C-alpha cells in the first residue's frame, strides 16, 4: 500500500503538534511496534529533543495568549516538520517520491496549523483559562491517538484526519468575526488606551462657558 495515507495523517498532526508526531513515531518504531518508521526518527537524541520540546509546548499551549505567541513562532516550524517527516516516511517506504510526500505533508501541516491558530485566537477571547486547557488536552490526545492508529490503519486514519481538517476549516470560517475582535483588542492593548478625558485638547484651548 502507498505511504500517502500515513503522509497525509502525519502532516495534519504535525500542524497541531509536530513534536508529538516525531515523539510517537520514533517511540513506536524504536519499541518494535512497527517497521514503518525510518531509523532517523528512532534515534535517542531525536526522541530526547522531541520529548523536551513536547513538554514545553504542553505548558505553553495551555496559557492564554502565550499559546497564540507560540503558534505564531511555529507558523514555519510545523509545516517544515510536516514536510520533513513526510519525506522521511516516503524515503523509508519507497512507494512515493520524497518531493511529492514533502509537498503533501507540508501543505497539510500548514492548513491544520492555520485551523489550530485561528481556533486558539477565538478561544482566547474568553475571559477564563479553562477552555484553553480543555482544547489543548483534546489536541494532545487527538494527535497521539491518530498517529498510533495511522501506523496500523493508515487509510481510516487519513479519512478521519481529512474530515477533521474540513470541519476545522469550516469552524474557523464561522469564528472569523471573533478572531477579528481578538486582533483588534490586541492592537488596542499594544497602542494603549489613548488620551484620557480632556487630553485631546491643546493646553491653550479656552474653557467652555
């Protein structure tokens, strides 16, 4: 079977949490659970770095506004990670050109990253932090579950990932107005509250009679 379903699923998952993808793929391969993972992802140093970055993201991703800053930084990191993982999977399998796999993995990762970042902007408009924690935990568990599932059932996992991506894009479209309000409030916060009462007039302005 072609490696395309696994490439697509790993790309989708990388757009949400690239470090979890590398960690789970590498751990499953190193543990002997599957032979679909290239040796480069099973290296102890790769797994150690992925584990540390996964823990950092697990904390940052649950703090309001910090999660959005983290997403901004990873606008490049996640698509690149998705492309690299896809190319490695294709090279190990040999059923798909690496360039094509990298294009699929990278573009899918970018799309799911935009869904994640847009959803987080909308969630951050809520005054309480619990929604951030719930959404982040759901993302972590979802990515971990679908990556493990994809190693043994690649086609059903790819279908699930495609449905989730389509639903995510639809939800973000509906949440666009809320995201715009979030961006406007952030600009206002950076610019300050503006002049106070009476500060807009010059000092020499005559008093009203």
